């Protein structure tokens, strides 16, 4: 074995599975939204995430269920910021696009 250094482009590459991006994004959103769910006495449901990863970036669609009443736009922004930060920090892959859809609102009240 020689002591020669191999150039970065010649060493191969790392591919992160879409399910890894999805798991990171879902957990980041759930944790970021936890304070909004606290008055409901439960943790919010795990968001559904759709991933389209390319070589240089990742595009995500985040489908949320939120507590109501609440500032829906602010919660969507909170989730978006948390997901973007966490995915980039943990994978090194920038998030080029992140769409947020609110699928359901859960009214305050006793659990059924």
C-alpha cells in the first residue's frame, strides 16, 4: 500500500437512502411541533414525508397534522425551518425545496 493520497472525486461517493432523509425530516418536524401539542396532553403524529434526492440536493414534501386552534402558518414555518436545518446538518445535503401541506387539524378537547 502506498502512502499516496487519493483525490476526493476518485474515492467514490456516499448515497443516503430516501428513507433516511424521510426519518430525519419526520422526527425534526415532530420535535419542533411538540410545544404546540403539549396543551393537548399528547405528542403529535409523525408527519408523512416524500423525498426526491439528487446528487447535490434533496426536495421534500412534509404532510402535517396540527393541533387547533393554533397559528397554522407559524407552525408550518416552524416545521419547515427545523426540517431544513436538521436534514442539512445530519446529512450534509442541502434542502433545495420543502413543501408543507397541512392534512388535518385536531381540535382541542378530550382524547377519544
